[in-house]
C-alpha cells in the first residue's frame, strides 16, 4: 500500500466528497434555472412541441435525481474518516453508488449532447415547414 495508515487517503476522499456535495447543489440550481429559463425548448415547434416538453421534463427529472444522489454520495464520502465507517463494506457501498452517479451523468450527458448536435437540423426543417415524421 502507498500509505502507512488510512488517514491520508480518507482525508483525500473526505475533501473530494465535500467538493461533490457543493457541485451537487450547484447542479440543482443550474437545472432549475435551465428548466425555467426561456430557450429553444419553449418555442412552438408544431407537432414536436409535446415531444420537446416531455424531453425537457424527463431530462430535468434525471438531472435532479442525479444531483440528489450526488449529494448523498458526497455525504457518505465525507464520513470515510469516521470511526464507525472504517469497515470495508461501507467503502464498497460508497464506491458502488459513486459508479452509478458516474454512469447516470455519462448517459444523460450523451443524450443531451446528441440532441444539441442534431437539433439545429430539425429546427430548421420545422421552421421551413419541410419536416415530415
């Protein structure tokens, strides 16, 4: 092992987990601002308007869920230095939840990026009236 005792790695995990909590709260605020702000997702896109609203609400729900799981994971990570949390099972459970947070954000980010890259084409077709389902 790289460290003689558990204190240094636990301190690093605790500090990064505190940062995770802060970033989780920032994510909640940013998603609420995005959901309530005027943007292209509020525009009248004809037949696509209902699908866009469903997409916006779904992504908002996933981001809020991910932010809450991030905050909870951060709270669990800050407890890594506590005496009752030294057991291996606690660390494995914490790492597993961290993996789910990571996977959730990779998937949601890929979906949002894919839609952001493909949306201009479809928006142009809707505006010109050439969009066919």
